[in-house]
C-alpha cells in the first residue's frame, strides 16, 4: 500500500492515532500538501460517503472518519496554499423559534462539516430575526432550518418571509427538515426539503453547484 | 379482584436485583449529576422542597426527596368515559387498557393502502371506528391533521373526538396553551372544574427533551395538570446512541431518572397528584438515523421500563402496534405483532400509540382491525395455564376415562372448556386455503361497514352548544 492509500485508509477506518504520522511521512517524502489532501484524505472521505450510502458504514463511523480527517488537516493546514482547499459552501443552521429539539439539526451539521461545508450553528429556539441577522453577518450560501412540531413549522414560514423582505438576504438558498416537514411544505414556503442528514448533504451540494 | 385481562405468564425483563441496580444508578444521576430545569417557578418549588439549585439551572434532587414523592404519588389512576362512567381503573389488580390515536400528519388510505395527507373528515372516521372497538379504551387526539391552522388543530381534534368517541382521551398538543384550551372545553363539557377533576375523562402528556432537559413547556404541563386534577404521563423518548447512551441499561437509567424527575415535580406541586410513568427508549438506527418504532430492543426496553414502574407502584404507559414500515405489509404486521405481544405480557397499564406506521408518520383504519385481532389473540396467550387443584383433578379423571388410543371429542371436559380457546375473528384456519389471500379485502369491507353503520352515542344539545361555541372561537383566532 503506498502512503496515499494508507492515508485514505486511515480516514475510512477512523485511525485517529495513525493519520498524523502518515501525513507527516508523505510530506517528509517530498509530496505536495495539496496532493496529500486530494488523493489521500479527500479520496478517503469520498469512499466514506459512498459506503454510508450503501449501508456499509454507520453514523458513528462516519463521524469518526471526519474527526480523523481533522487530525490530518491539523498538520496539513499551515502548509496549504490559498486556493488549495475549496470550501464546499457556508451554511447557517438553526432549530426554529419555539422548538428545542437539537439532535436532527446537530447531525446534519456534522455531516455537512464532513462534506467540507463551513457551519454556523445558531442552536435551538432561534427567532426569524436572529436567523436574518446571522445571514447578514455570515453571508452564507444556505440557511438550514429544523423543526419537530407542526406548530413550529410556522416559524420556518415566518423566517423565510423575513429573509425574502430584505435585498441582502432574499437570495440565500433555504433548506428545511424535521418530522412534520415534507417536499410540499418546503415548496409552498419557497424552501428545499431533505429527509435525512445524508440527503441534506446531497441537497446542499446541489444548491451550491 | 381479578385483573381485567388475567396475566399468568410471569413475564418480566428485569429481575429484582436488576431493578435495584437501575434505580440506584438513576438516583445517583439525579442527586449527584443533576438535570437541567428551565422553569424558574419549578426551581423555586424544588429548592423549597430540599433540592439543590446549581449553576446553569442544574437541579440536583436528594434521594430523600425522591422517596418522599414516591410515598405521596398515587398507586393507581381512574379515568372515565365522556359520559362519566369509570372505564379505566388501575390499582392493585394492575389492569391493562389499550389506547389508539385519532390523527397524525398522514393517513394510510384503507382502500388503496397508499399514504395521503390526513384531513378533518379522517378524524371522524378514526373516532367512530375506535368508538366501535371494545379493545380500545381511550384514544389520543394529537392535532397534526392538515387543513386547519396547526395552532388550533389539537383543539379541533379534541372537539371532534368528544363528538364521536365516547371513551377516555389522552390529549397531545404541541403547546401547553392548546391543552389549556382543551381543558376549558372539557370542564365546561362536564359542568365545571371540580366535576372534571372528580371524574376525568381526559389525561395529558409531557416529555423532557432527552437527555435531561426539563424544558419550561413540559414543566408547565405538569403544573397545569397537578393544579386541575388531571392525570399526566411523563414520557421521555430517547434514542440509544443519539439522545441516550447506546446500551439498553444506559437508556433505562437515563429515562428512569428523567421520569423520576417528572414524578418529583408533580408531587412537589401537589402531593397526591396523578402521575403515569412513560418511557420510550428506542434504537437510533446508525444507518438511516431513524428513531426506530419496530426495533426489538425498543419493545424490550419499554417492557423493562414497565418493570421499573411496577417497582415504584405507579401506572405505566406502554406502546403497542408500532412499525417502521409505511404500509400494511409483511414487515408492519410482524412488527405490530411483536410490540403487541411484548406489551401484553408486560406490566403496562395504559398502552398507547398503535397502530402507528412509518415511525409515527401515518395511521391506518385497517391497522385498528389488525390491532383488535391481535388484542384478543395475545390476551389468550397471557391467560397462561390453569393448574388449580380442581383443574388437575378434572384432567386426571378425563385422561383416565379416555385411556390409551382413545379420543377427547366427546368428553364432558371438552364440551365444557373448548370455548375458552380463542378463535380468530378475521384470521382464517381453513383446511383448504384459497390460492390468494382475501384478508385485506375483508378488512376493507369491515372498516366500511362499521363506518356506515356505527353511530357513537350522541352528546346532548347543551354539550354540542359548548363545543360549537368553542369551535367558533378557536376558528376565529387565525383567520
């Protein structure tokens, strides 16, 4: 196995204690940092994504792979040149006003992060105004909103309406999810729907491409 | 007094030693680690009762306070029909009663076996069919149907359930204010707050957000119920590996601690307030991220939680006929049966939720008939073996009379006892079965027949006026 295969394999297997040594070994051997990233770590993460979709990998393993990738990035980051790392996109995420359920949104954040998105998680019970202000400040590509209850879906509608009112926020892409959400509701409010965290990653990728 | 459904199979998931271990661990969690308590009023009440308030609204409850509250919590609960008849009586006999549900977001159309949105006319159909089935003792209007503003959907579902369902109700609302609306309706419906408290035909439901978040909204519900004499179920829904530790024992310790916290809150507000122990520790599917409704570990943990509730001597809120499948198919019926069997054998007292498909995203009228069939089927199972002296004597006499190579068809004991054996109403045991199953067609026809012919006992003119007046007020709110 060559060193790039070993690095990719570390990511797939979640070998947090191994990856730093292997990345260092590749760099010591004169390899370009960008090559280590693209053909080692990112190749590994792509395999992780495929295996998860096929049902061969499970959520805790995917999260461990993402953490392993972070370990490798610690070494690589100072050496990478501007433009070597392309961010997939910026996302502002929130569970909407009146709703305190966190786990679904947290999971989507973690999966999006693993796919290379920069995440700004505003937490739970977030008002339309707080979301609008965060959009103004962070200038994200996407706003993601989660709700668990039929009543709090109304907060999603209010937020979308507020974002549409302002010229600086009206063009941000909107994703929604949660137990009462469905494609029809999303379309009605001018948003996009995904059923789970994995589909949310696919949707986010399609919205920024 | 004999139990309403005799259970002679001696089923328990947890041994007394295991119950003690889980109880001790839950006490450690509450007294040493603490839980998050959002409600300022509840923090004050708990502090006055001996709890310790720490940084970030963490409350630690000493064992002494838990024990004191376990002494005052009622060991049973009675619920009444809409018309004031005691139809649910949980006490020393440890009776078991089954509930159903009136509405969720989607309905599985019983003619097509395909999912569509649920609307108000469906609410009536579910109420009528559930009113008809003797196996259903109470139901749950949840206010998730479409076509009405979600802020008043629970209230409207409750009004229609009062109209078309004569038994007890376990109300679910997204917000406590929705329940307070229903509470006022119920009080006016029976003639006042005291009358409703004396013979409640409604109970309510609240849940912490796992792990250990006792949010203001949930605490408010406990307070409103304690102050109005309405029984409340406090039921954490946690997912092993996601919102609960990944092992069954970890989830049981966590849920048990959260339920004990609810119990303490209710007793601190009003010693003697009716409290029902609920617990749904399920599997967080690490492939799909679904909180499973069909996982065997889920139903095992629900039955284990019933053992814990039995240890504390408080009524337990179980779960039946739940599935992850979306339609009536081989998977959903297999999962219904497993949950039904587990809950019927367990120490549950009020068994809710079924028949739920697609992890609580849709309900089905056909499923109600399947539940009814499984109710009598599993009831026959838990009846167990009669080994009374009289029965042993009768059997020895019969065996002796018949002798080797004989038959029992003409024996008196056969004639006397064969009808004690359960015969299915809808499932068939034909010697020669048809090549294609006609079960679904027969179930559809039965649903249609019941909906066409069953007329729930009507409410009085005065009661309809109460409901109509509230309905007009609710409908005017968000026009």
